[in-house]
C-alpha cells in the first residue's frame, strides 16, 4: 500500500482523532473540522484522497465534494456517512462525484481498499493530465 | 381525496370522542375518552419516532464507528507492540466516551417515546429544547439547521418536559420539511426561541419555507385533519404525524395555548404560550450541559497526528480547536488572513523550525504570536530563544496546565480577531 496523503473532514473532533489514530501510521493524515477548513487545507497542501463526512453543519459534505470536483479535480473523493439508508447517496457515485461511499462504522480493510482504489484513479488522472500538457498545442 | 369523502371522514373523526365511554360508566368493550386520547398521543409519538429513525441511525452509527475503530486499533497495537501504553489507553478512553454518546441517544429516545403520565412539571424549557435539538439534529443535518435562542437562566414552565419535547420535536421537524430539499443549508433555517413575556412564557418555532395554504390553515388543529386531507402529501411537504390536535391538547393540558400563523409574507410560526412555574418550584430536569457560548478558536500545530489527536482531546471541550500537522500550511493560512484566538505550538517541528515558524506567525498575526503557548518535550528543554519570550511553556500533556496556560494567554490577547470563520 503506497503512502498516501489523506484529508479527513468531519465536524466531530473525536472522529478525526480516531481516524488519525487508525490510519496515521500508514498514511499522512490531515484533518479538517468543516468544509471551509478543508478548502483551506486543499489550497495549501497536495492531498491525494479526501474522505468527507456527509452531514456537516454550514457546508454539507456533498457541497464540499461538488466544490472539490471543480476546484481540485485531482484530489480523490470518498464519502463517509453514518446514515444507514440514504438512496440519494448512490446517485453521487453514479454521477462520479465520489469514487467510494463508506459507511460508519467502517471496516478498516474496506477503507484501505477504497483509499488504494481512489489513489490509483488519482494517479492515472494526474498522468493523463501531465501527458496532455506535455504534448502541447499542435502546430 | 374528494370533498364529500373528506367531509364524511371529518364528521366520523368528530364522532369518535362522543362514542367513547365516559369515565366511570359501565361497559367493557368501549375505551374511555382518556384511553382514546392516550392512544392517539402514543400513535403520534410513534409516528414521530418513525420520522426520526434515519437520524437516529446516524446518531448511533457515528459513535459506533469511533468505538469500533479504537477497539480494533488497541487490539492490533497490543499484538504488534508498536504503540505506547498511553496511546492504547487514549484509544480505549475514546471508545468508552463514544459509548456514553450512544447511551444518551437511547436515553433521549426512550424518554421521548414513553407515555408522559400526569407529570405536573415544572419543566425547564432550555433543557427541553436542548433534548429536542439532540433528537432531531441528525434527522435535519442534511436539509436544515436549527437556531436556538433561549435565556441562559432556567426558564421554568408548568407541564411535563416529555409532553413539551413531543410537541416541539414535531413542530421543528414540520418546519424543516417546509423547505425544498435542495435549498442550501444556510437558507433552510428553523428558529426556536423561548422567552418570558410578562406573565407568560412564549416559545416560537419559525420557518421561512412554503407557507401552509390559506384554505388549510383554519383546519390544522382539527383531529385527524392531516390524515383526512392528504395534507402531508399536498402542497406544503409538511406533516406526517397523526395530528397537530395532539400537540394542542398536550399544550392545553399544561395550561397553555398553541397557535399558528402562516404565509405573511412567507413561512410559518407556531407559538406556544405557557404558564411559567414559580421560581421556588423544584427543578425536575436540569440542562444537560452549560448553555452554549461562542468558543475561542485555538490553533494547535503539531506534526505527529497522534500527539495532535491527544492535544485535541485535552482542549476541544473548552475551545474550538483547529489542528494542523503542517506549520508551512498554517503560515499560508495566516498570510491569507485566517485568524485564531490562541496558538498551541509544538517546539519539535521538522518541516519548519519552531523559531522560524513563530517568527512567521509574528509577521502575519502579531496578536497570535503573543497568544502562543509552547509545548516542550520533557526530555528536551526549551531553547534560549523560547525562554527569552514571555510566552508560557507546557511540558507533557497535563490537561489543567495546558487549558490554564491557553486561558491565561487568551485573557492577555486582543479580544477581537479580525476575521473568524463561523463556528
């Protein structure tokens, strides 16, 4: 498993602490308590994969993911949610707004797999972008 | 539903209390009026619990994630031996604290679902509203936000806390469903306020959503009206409970009144007028936590995520803690105008040396540089440049020492930072 820079966004500090504790030894984990904080972090740091909670006050997780898709398309997007049944979330995956939806309580292996898959996707997307910019305009 | 059927059903509903056996009369097959009223209330409470179920799954799954992940972490680390005892203990404490949150959810829910009985009160409205907000918050999280305005001192009214919680949760959920689902959160606001006005205590639940249609408004308190009129599936998106008449009955049983105003020009306001309880009356329900006050934003910079997490633990119940593992990033935030009330800074930074970092802080936000508390490792005493500063230094992670040091620094610093992100 490659070392990945993760940004976890949740309005509950206890969850951020828990996530950092669980994944902090394998990856670099940055935390943000709100969508606004997350956007600050994204501006300042190169993040590989962001794991965003669905239900947050002020800017919801979906709002944040939508903004990220426009401003930071190179960052992988994963949704975390504690809601057992939200049919509208499946649409987010269909619309490619997220590459994975993880339910709380999570299974560590499932999170690892989602991170690995999303990171692979991000790496490919970056490679394609670099190739495009390398080709340059056709004379 | 066509008008004649609707009228017939309404007549039937009006007959129901009349058909019920009066208390004390002979006859075993018909329920008493009180029993009927109680079953109607129970049905309404169950409907409300049903409406809360999605939110409740969230309120349980979220702390459960914390419990599971920390227990698994502790088990793995015990097997691997790569973490210290303190780290493992912190994880288990975190799991234990999260189980208390689940217990609170279950407690709120069972208090809510129980038949209140003849509790004359008094009830503290601040505590009742806090309980209601806890219950409905997850249900509303993704579609509306609740703004609460209550006085800091207890606001005691006659009547049962449980009945009032039933009424208020119903009204808050209804108010939230008056907003279209796609509206941005900041525009879908439900305002709950309570205050004493002369001889009455007035509670208002207000929304700015779709109003109740004028032709419907005079009937909303009729028994079974919504079930009959298809009100819930109609134009407003409101209401799924048995009836607002249950709410009105509960409020009237407490000696109060429930009124509604809608569509003038937009939105709906439900107003409860309740008789205050005398201040000498015993307090049945205390506020579960201190009244919320704006918390100072404390920036904590530490490059180790686990140490950062433990600092978080120490500070986050007193302050709004913003943790960062990257000092360079913090400098760019400060450079961009982001402001904090205090800074807790580890001295063993690697990305940028602590001295250069603190110098950068001083250039962008001088008030934050003076509101800084340094963390020194017990094995590595603070260097000369730190000792030359008036800022306090804290070794290890004694909670009281750290909180005291931050509080003292806050008291010295300028009171109003220039820019603040909303809490």
